C-alpha cells in the first residue's frame, strides 16, 4: 500500500486527490508545520533527506517532488489512461502544464508569501518595520505585476479549453490546482471568471472532497 507523508497545507494535498481519483489504496502519515517558522518538522528528514512534503513510499520506492509523484502515479496506476490525453498535441499541453506549475508559477507565489511575511516573526522586532516596507515594495513593484501577467495568460487559456490539457480532465489539472488555489489566496482572481470556474469545478469533484477528508483542514498560507 502507498504511504503518503502528508504535511498540512502543502502540495501533498493534490497527491491525496489524485490517489482518490485513481481509486488506489493508500494510507496517510500526517505532519504539522512548526509554529512560527511554518516549516516542515524534522521528522520528515527521516523519510527523505530534504525533509519536504509530499513524499510517497510505494514498496521499495521513496519518491519526492509533487510533479514527479503525479507522473509516477499516472504511469503506475492509470492503466486505462484516464488521466493523460491520447492526442499527441493535447499530451504536449499536458506535459507543459505539469512543468509550468512548479517551474514558472509557483516560484512567484512562494516569493509573494515570503515577502509578505517580512514584517512578521521570526524577523527581529527592530527590523520588522523596515523589512515589512521592503516586502511591500517588492510585491507592488515586481511580484504583483508578474503574477498578473500569469493570471491573464491562464485566464485566456481556459477561455478556449475547459481543462488545461484540452477537452478532458487530466492529471495536469490536479497539478495546476495548488498554484491556482495559492494565487486565489494570495492575489485574488478578480476579473478571472474562467479561473474561478475551474476552481469551483475541481472543488465539486467527489475525489477532491474525499481527499480533504483524508488530509484534514486545508488552508493555504496567506
């Protein structure tokens, strides 16, 4: 049975969702972020040297990185190819969005989270005012503008594609769910009806809801 080493409010939640879509038996080993730093606990380093989540253990295989895990689960457990396009061009879109999620979009959202917390602990008290001002400046003058470019790009894509890889739901949509939920939490989706509709549709999927029950409360960090 697959074991998912699951950190609260992290990329491991979509892994639980994909396992529910695949109807693959699994068990969850839960970890909580440390108070203050919000980092993963040291116990995760016993599973993988980087101490990050998600990590899955399937037999003698231990695998980290959410994109790699999604690709593995699709190859190993999606024998009917229900979650990967069969059309050549749609499959290239599928591959693109799997990599775009972490390679292009998430770094901006992570930076927004980091710079948004510069005026808070654990930044030393005497530095918080200056650090907070720096953080707001970087967000206003760089990050928010870059995120807006990506938001418009994604909105345009979904105007002509019901799902990211084309006409059918795929694992690419599962991979894109986390950055879009993070974008909604950190920047908002005003003026983006297609992106809001995408989130509404995935949240209504029974497998998504079952994954929430398995993973526990899910609130992306603001």
